[in-house]
């Protein structure tokens, strides 16, 4: 019992430190910046100019906004946009393309904190955009071609707060700070449970056994066998839990910055059990198109994986 208690306390300390001292400060700054740009109309300007260019890939103006949200806010931020698209009459085909793009891209709540751990942020962001656009296009034109393309007259106005004076700016920053705090605190339970599970698996020797079995195959394709643990964690518990495990591995020397960057393509995205569950909660029609969207997302993730491997 003393051993289990010690594991829980050590995992809890690591989870709280990562959430409050790494994730929270970065998310406060980035969310404040994003919300200020949104309130000033900068994002509206960007979306209006990118939407016509990206329309052939199956993305509408709101789809472009969802791309900005996942890359610069968090993986859960596009949920509201997907809900808005559904309620405003977007076609099933456009919904599938947008969902595929979101599932294939790198989420900000992982990339920004991991940039402090050594993740190459610029290449990761570039490959995220390339993979996301590829996922949207292949879903719209291939995997989702059987879906309905009929849509109502779309109102793509982005409703948000205005920051025309000092009080408005302060209000936007305070709300962004509260949103960042909610994200950071909400990550603690999943981080804690994931770290406890990892420590127990290590203690029982399960990880060593699994690594010994899979290592030859991974080495044959040029992958680090030490990535088995973070990969299992990511696809079962989600990106935030993966981040906690990778942080611990970097600290104890079982992972390197090079392996972190090489694995970014197939480990930093919301296409996992937890991520898909959150994203399809956006609405009934969004949930109905998750299968073609997931297939398209796999194509985008494959492109990102190759890109990270080459870089």
C-alpha cells in the first residue's frame, strides 16, 4: 500500500507541475493573443481571404477558423465551430472535411508546451497545415464523396467580443486567462491517471516485456523502441496524457529531443479515443461523418509522419 501511495503522490506532483507551471503560462499567453486578434477583427480578415483559396479542399470560412483554433488554441476549441457549422446548415461533406482536417492537425495545447521541451515548433506547425489540408481534400473528394453536398444558406459571421477600448481589452484578456486556467486544471486528472498507469506498468515489468517483443520490428523501420510507451498512452488516453509521459521520459533520459521531433507526426494530433469522443460531441451530423473523416485524417497524419521523419 505504501508503494501505491508513493506512486500516486509522485505522479500527482508531476501532473500538477506540468499543468500549472508549463501548460498554464503558455496557454494564458497564446489564448490572450488569439482572443485579442479575434476581438480586433484580425482573424475575420485572415479567414475572409483564406476561405476562397481553400474552398477546393472542402473548407468553408468556418473551416478555416477551426484550423486556426486547433493550431493556436486547443484541440477542443473547434468543437464550438463544428457545432456552429452544423446548426448553420453546412453540408455533411463539408463537415467531414473540416473534422478530418482538425483530427489530422497538431493541437496547440500539446505543441506549445512541448516546444518548451524541445519540439521544433515551426516545422511542426508547417507540417500540421500541410497534413490538415491534405486530410480535408482527400475526405471531401474521396472518402466523403458519397455524403450529401446540399447545404443551407450559410451565415459564416464569426460572433465574438469587441476590444475597442482598454476595458474591452482587459475583459478579453481576463476571459482568455479563465479559459486557459480551465484547460490546464482540466488536464490534471488525465495526466495523473496516465502517469500512475505508466509507473505501475514499469514497476510490473510490462513495459520492458512489450518493448522486448516489439523492438526488432520498430528498429527495422527506423523507430525508437522507447516510443512504445508514449504511443500507447497517446492513443488510449489522449494528447495531454502523452505529453505528461514524454515529459517524464525526457527528464529521466529514456527519450531524446530527436525522438520527440521524429514522432511528432503520428503522436501530436487529436485522432485518439479521447480526442474523437470530444470532437464528435459537437453534434449529431458531426458524429455521423466521423468514419470518412477519420480515414482522411489518417492520410494527413501519414504525410505529417513522413515529413517529421525527413526533418
